[in-house]
């Protein structure tokens, strides 16, 4: 049995130095590095024999989920942008070290053909698909509403909403009863920041989509849920996801007094995909460090 820990001090309350990366950003270039669970996550066989596809599985929350799923016994495919290859190689290595099949799927999910291809390639490589995590997202801050261009707005919609819709639509015909779809929503879907209006809108939409899809797919035996993270230290933040003044104080205003680390959220995705959650569908699980969600 692991020792009980104070959640306020389990991880340091980070105050990152000012830093900027080109979008979409890399885990390996963050200061400080995030905990993805490489040294900390211990599996218990809860997803033995399962076949998972995680979009945005190369870094941040998606990477932590990929590592956890592999250590819980699942084969794992990760999709990611080609620019994120250095992060993806590290996660593929961790999946294989866990003794599971790994599949790297570089490409741009704003393209319909790529959304369909990652599902087809996963099914071909693994012989099926029973867990889909719609995690890939774009987050870029704008100081003023007037600064948000139509082109930027459109790209965020395509990256966050269109892709999750298209990948889900491609995946469902391959999913058998007992399968699970999980969306990465956000506290921004409930409590939008004035600098993240387009991103927050997509997170509210994903949350709503997950609840409607749960009703549509429940009769097929497929569960659909969402996870709504609060402030987690991921490459979204330094790659123009936050103003520098917020970045250096990231997560310090939560009730627990610190930002979350990706390894801390992986268990929520494991639970929602596992048999322990067999009667959980249409739910959004808030992982926010104490910030309230409806």
C-alpha cells in the first residue's frame, strides 16, 4: 500500500521562468520538465488486452495517459503533429518498455483523411479498437477579442472540434460493446478566460458532444465520458497558450496551491476506460486542483 501524501506538496508549486516555444511545443524543451509518469506511474492490469488510440498522445496529458494505458496492459497508438516527433519517440519507447504494442501516427488532424487514417491504421495494427481518447487540442491566447482572427478561430475549431468529431465517427463502427470514448475537455469550458475565448468555446462543445454521444451510443454498449482538467503543466502553456505573466504563476491560485502534473490525471482516464466504470457514461470528471465545476 502506498503512503498517503499531502496533495498540496506531492509536487512542487512551480513558478516557471518566462519561456516561449513555437506552437505546438515540446515536452522535452519545457522548464521545468513535466512528470508524465515515466518514473512514477505503476500499472495494475486494469486494461489488459485493450486497444487504445490517443490523439495528441506524444506530450502533456495525452502522453501521461499513453504511458498509463500501456502499463495497465493496453496496446497504444498515438497521433501527433510531425513537429512533435521528438516527444513521440520518447512515448513510443515507454509503451514498448511496458511490453505492449505501440503505433506512431504522425499527421495533421485538421485534415479529414488523416482522421480516418489513424483509425484504420490502429485497427489494422492491433486487430481492433476499444478505447478512443480525443485529446489533441490547440490553445493560443489573444490579449483582446479583436486580436482573434478568423483564420486563428477557424484553425482552433478544426483542431479541437472537427478532429474529435471525425475521429469518433471513424472509430465507432469498429467499437464493440464495452468500448469507451473519452474527451479531454477543460475547466475553460465552464469558466472561460478572456484570453482563451476560442479554446474555451471548443472545450464547452466537446463536453456537450460527449454527453450527447453517450446517449446516442449507450444502446450500442459504448460508454462516452469527458475529463475536464484545470491548470496542468503541459507544452500548451509555453507554446503561446498563456501570457507570460500567467505562465510564471501557473496554477498557484488553485485551492491546492499549485499546478497539476500530467501523471496526476492519468488515473482518471484509466478509470473511465476500465470495467470499474462500467455504469459511468455521459459524465465529466473535473480534475482541477479544487476549482469548482458544475
